[in-house]
């Protein structure tokens, strides 16, 4: 009997915050995304573009691939 009661209390303790997180979005204020002023990281259009930009910035090019070549 104690195990069942303990399991029930544990279930309620875990489920209550999860159910509260699923509350309608109207009650929560919308999240504001601030513009990030740090370095911009994006895919290069070509290997030459990546090489040129790295040379301009004085950086190394990190190349990593999971594909078989």
C-alpha cells in the first residue's frame, strides 16, 4: 500500500509541472529574441569562398565530414 501511495505522489509531483508548462500560450508573454551582435557563422557557398574569408580574418578552416569520400 505504501509503495502505491508513494508511486502516486511521485507521479503527481512529476506530472504537475509538465502540465503547467502546457498551459495556453496566451497566458505567457511572448519571448523576445534580441539581435545577436557576435560573429556570424554560416555555410560557405564554395571552398574558395571559405578559404578567402578565412584568409581575410586570419583564421583556420575547420573541415569536418561524416560522409564517405
